[in-house]
């Protein structure tokens, strides 16, 4: 199921009151602007089936089964089934509804429900048709702002998911034009700007050339922010410069909330201190992280020639992390970055106060450091990425899973995190395969979880005791919805062909970013075809304005560390000055970086291998 359905808990029993009230209002009074008032949050599809609710609704249906129901009554029952998670029963009832008999309030809910049910089964084009009907469009001028927001938001994400990014901008801009509240206009403008900034660079460049001047103007604003995300220029001046060049564009009449209260001073003289352990154990990781960080710094010099920022690197292994921190303050650092080693991260996070913004490049200590002023964590938690995988797999409708993971600490931890959270969500783990690094042939290893071995035994039994001339063929189990694969590229290139050979080529395979190291060896990567994974934008040409300089011969773990160093510099610009701290995310090497409270989290993009090439699923959808 796609990522855009709006789920809100409501009381369906209130719908009778809602429809009755709407009818009374339409008969008994005339509203000032002929507005249709409806609560569209009443329309949602539950992610899981609630047995108690379904049985209760079915019992009610038996009582009224002898009486012919009106279209409005059928709709109300369909809404209850949807709330209980029974989309098939809801869909069947909706097929009996004569939409011409519904009043405007009911028709809006009817269209939204049909759209959400289509979305839940990945029928996105049908979902969009429901929200673009002539009757819906004729009602847009009369809808209250909540209904407008829900309908247009649903429509926008469907368009984006279908790869129609520029149409989604036009849709969003129309919503901004329809609402009357200036505050809501600013909020919607901010969300639209965030969406644009969050796209691959090449996509925004293409959008600039859109023949619709409003759409093109929005993308010019977005690319201005993307071009300046490595620089010291503050958002307010970026916006004002764009507005002066686009005075007739509707967005130039008001500033999005994320830049409306920013100071105009430039923080172009702040220094950055990088605290890294260069002892024997950490020398190589520290150098790789440092190289990635400096790659970002030197790219910023080319974009922002006026600033005089310096970076100084301190060896935290010599005198300890606290001494290095004090030396960084003496250096007049405006931002301090450190904590690559877990023990150093724990010491830094236990400080009582932080004179300057301090970014710890490790997982947060939840006990001592939650929302501490000037303390920021750039989490590298596997759990964050795995939660994104869980959401994607669940939304795609998969429930019964086989996990394949290496017998290494990261693989065992990843599989355990996935299993625990998946079961808690209501999913099922059919089997879990842990492989050693010396495995060369995965067909034998995977026969058991696929039940190929049982099929072979049945065939052997039939030939031995029934007919020795009988021709038999093996079959895999048919209850597998998907495979979750945690592996580096070398092993993944062996595992996917083995699954194909064992009659599981039609089973969706999902993986993490570790499956791809950026290699352009398309012949080798064909063995990864059809795998969907949480990829890193730097691996796809055109995602970033300038490519980053990674040595692809490095181990995948070091490649990710280099990219994380680059991202640490990219996101650090937000903390060098208060005027840079906006709600706009940073689109960087490893994904979309967002700040939640005092933790920087990565929102990955989904990719898929096709003919050995990784493609962005958002702009190359399967539908």
C-alpha cells in the first residue's frame, strides 16, 4: 500500500449525525459563502483488520439484509467496514452505491473512500480518477479548508508517486490559491517548497523548464535553496533575491513560514572543529570520515567564495576527547563535530552544557541528552533505516516474510530489529536464514525455508512407492509474501539468482542501503534485478548538484562512512547560525536529512535494480 493514505481514528457512528446535520444546514440556513462543511478525516482505511469490528458490522448487516438499503446507508456501512480493515467488503458495498443519489457531503466521502481503497491495493490511476471527477472539481470552490486540504493532499501524493511531479506542484499551487487563510497559505507554501527541495537535483532542473510559469517559478525557488545548502547564505536573503526576480509569482507575495522570521546576517566567519580518534584502531575510519567531510567543505568553497570559514582537525586519541573539546573552544570554533568512537560519544553527551553547537556523529544517549541546548546527534542507527523498510513492505501489502541475513554483528542486529518490530506490527516471520561468509552456493541453504526440500522428498516418495517412471517437479511454498535481504553486494548477487532458480523469482525482495556500493558494473548488477532497496542518492547520477569523490574499491562500510562524512558537513551548515535553522531538509549523499528535536535522521529514497541499473522508484514507478 502506498505511503500517502491518511489514517485518523474517528467514530463512524457520528457519520449519521454528520450527514443529517449537513442536510439540515442546507435546508434551514444559507451560508455566507455557500461552503460545504464536512469532516473528511472521517474517511480512512485501517491498516489491519479488526475482527471485533468486522463481526459486529456483519451482524448488523444480517439484521437489515431483508430491507433494501439506500445509497447513503450503503456508504455508511462501507465506511464502517473500511474502518475495520475489510477493504474487500467495503469495496463490494461501494459498487452498489448510486453516486447520483448522494448529497454533496456524502459524495465527497464516497470519492475519498473509493480513492483510498484503490490506493491500498496499489491501483493508483484508479485512485486518482476518483479525485478528479467532474463533480469533485465542481465542488472545489465550495469545500471547507479541511476537505480541500485532504483531497488535494491525497491527489498530490498520488501524482508524485505516479512520477507526475510537476503535475503535483500544479495541484498544490491550486490548493494554495483556493484556501483563504493567509496562515494556511504560508503553511502549504512551506510544504510545497520542502517537497521540491527534497527531489533529486536533475528533477528540479527539468521542472524549471515547465511551460507553466507558476510551476517553473516554484522549481526555480527550490533550486536556489538547493544551490545554497552548502553555503553560509541565510534563507531569508535567498528568498528575497528570488522574489525580486519573480515579482508576479504568487509565492513572492508572502514568505513560507520556514524563512519568514530569519535574521539577515551572514555567518561567514565561523570555524568548524573536527574531533577524531587517530589511534591504530580508528585511524582508517577517521581518515575516511574526514575525507568525506572535507569533500563537502571544498565544494562549499566553490559555491561561497566570500566566506572565511576554517576547519581544524583535533586528534582526540592524544589527550582525550575532553581536552580536544576544550582546544576546539580555544580555536573559537562555532561548531564542534566529534564522537565517532562510541566511548567518546558517551563522554561528550554527558557534558553539563555546550557553549557552541556540538554535533555527535553517533546514536543519542536518551537518558542524558534529550533536547539539550546546542547538542545535536547525527544518528547512524540501523533501526532508523529498518523502520523505513518495515513501513514500505507493510504498505505494499506484504505480511508473511522470510529474512535472510549474514552471520555478522550488523546482520544479526538488523534481522533481530526487523523481526521484533514486524511481529509487533502484526506481521509474520515464516523463517529466518543466517548465512556464514564462506557460503558459495545458496541454493542448498535456501531450499529449506522455501520448502523445496519437502517437495523433493514428496517427489522421491512418489517415484519410489507409486511409479518409478513418474515425472515430478519441485515446488516452493506459496505462503511467502516477501523476502527481506540484509547483505553486501557480493553475497546479494548470489542470493537473488538462487531465489530465482528455486522458483521464487516472483517473490518481492527488499533490502537496505548496504546492498549497493555505487558500482557501475551493470552486467554484475543484473543479478540484483528487481530488488527494492533504501538507496543513497549519491549512487544515482543527477541526484546531487555535484558528485562526491568516493573510492568505489573501498569496503561498502567505508563507502557509507565517507558519504556520512560528506553529509555531516552538509547538515552542519544548519547549526552555524540561527538564521540557517529552518524546517527545510537537506538533500545530501545518503538521503534526505531532517532534524527532529536534537537528532538528525535520514529519510532514504527507494530504488530498484532494472537491467543492472538502479532507478529511483518515485520517478520510475512500477504501475
